[in-house]
C-alpha cells in the first residue's frame, strides 16, 4: 500500500499512528528527536507483526537537516521496500507549553514556531518530490485552535496557522493529486507538555460530551483512515477528534 513518513513517531499519537499504519498494510518511516530506544521499540513492535518500519533521527525545528533527512528517506525506501516514492506524510512532531502570554519568552515562542509551523512547511517542501500520485498529507493540529485555553496561546496560534497552511497545501498540490487534511485532537492522554494533573484532567472531562479523555489510538485510526479509500474524497479539511469537546 506504500510507505508513510511520520514525524514524532516514537511516542503518543505518533507511535499509535505508526502502529495503525502498519496494521493497515503501510510501510512506516518514523522519526524521533532524541529517544532512540522508544523509536526502536515501536519499530520492533511493527516488525513483530510482519510489517516493515525504520526509525530516523530528525529535529523538525532544524530545517538545515532536512536535505540530509530526505537522502536518508530515499536510501531507506530503496533498501527496505525497493521503491522510490512515499505514499504520504504525517506532520505530527511537536511539544507543548503551558505559560500565560505575559510569561512566554522569545526563545519559547520561537521554539514552538519552528516545530509546529516552520518545520512542517519546509519538511513538506523538501519531501514533495518523493510523493507518488494520489498521496496524502495529514497535519496534526489541536482543538485549542477552536477553544481558547489560557496558557497555550503560542502553541494554539501556530496550530491555527497550520490549519490555514493545510488548505493552501491542498489548493497548490491538487494538480499532483495530493490530498491534504488536518486532524485536530481534543483532550488526549499523551505526554505532550509533560502530561496533565488529575485536576486538569477532571476539568477536561467535564467539558467533553462523551465524559472521558481520549486515547492516542482513537486519534490514530482517524488519521490513517485519510490514507485509505475511506478518505479518498476528503480534502482541505480540519477534522476534530475530541469526543465533543466544548460544544
């Protein structure tokens, strides 16, 4: 079915998505920033199912490494799958920050900008020549773009910009038959931003129609559906996966 590149695929939603891609028959190239053991653990779990996966180091905030990363992707495609093209890209890597506007430093602001907007923009640009026709791109955004939550202004702002970029990518890549969508998770049990306290989790649950926190695999299934025939006529959309958060 092809090979999908997933940034930040060693933990959380990215790891669940890598496992779900493999379950659906896709090859997986997942990236990690520093935790090679976690990345290799996901690769091993995929390999145990009979599917193929590789892990490559990538700092999405450092655009100077993207050309080398592309060469590594090209090498792995030939070496592991004997193909030259990828089926898709999931721009998932990122980190959170919980600071009110008056306390956010410029370096914190720039760090979030680089990983959540600049990185996806230029990584997609760098990998674009490797896409096969009828490919798909999914940008992972956040329900904080719709519901304002004190303490996440820079993060939510760049995720909002990524949703706008999603529509522009869909517009400009349409001639290549590349579909581009965003998936916007709500309250999900992940390690983003160091996790949440029981009090904050209870507050999130109280604002979610289904009365619980979501799990990474529930978001993963929604993401991977966009790479299958089920999602072939979905394009330029932001799909919120939140159990009905603040409705």
